[in-house]
């Protein structure tokens, strides 16, 4: 997945190296991006009903079905990306512990850095 550096500079920096100093910020950024993407997907409407009929002709029914199926596929891929971000963040839990961070540090880092700043 290509990440836009404007979206989250901490994630962009994480592509090079996770360190004891930035592991909690990187983890929090990945979780925040996963949450942001998941929230955007939830606000999009019910699956299969993205596009309505464009006209009263018989072709519009088929086009609507095909377009909605394609959109459902793209939304499914985005949900997969959000889950990958979340999994990567949770994989950093182990690394953070290895670096000496406590479970309390790990849990608090996301709340302090991202949830309160929205």
C-alpha cells in the first residue's frame, strides 16, 4: 500500500526504521490511520447500494449492478488495508515491550497522541 506522506508523516518516517524513541508514535499513527480509514468506509453507506439507477432504460439496471459490485470490491480492499495497518500496529506492541515500554505506556500512547487530538 502506498502511503501519502501528507496523510501522516510519522507513518512515512516509519518506512525507514522503528527505534525505541519512535515505536510508540509509529504504533499510534498506524492505529489512527486504521481508525480513520475504517470510519470513512463506515460512513459510505450500505454495501451494494452505492450508485442508483441512472435512467429508466434496461441497461441502467445492469450498469448499476456492475458498478456497485466494483465499488463493493474496492471497499473490501480498503477494509483489508485498514486491518493490515491495525495488525502492523499490534505487531509493534512486541517490539515496544522489547524496547522496555510497559503495557501502560503502549496503551496510553495511542490515547494521548491521537484520540485526544482529533
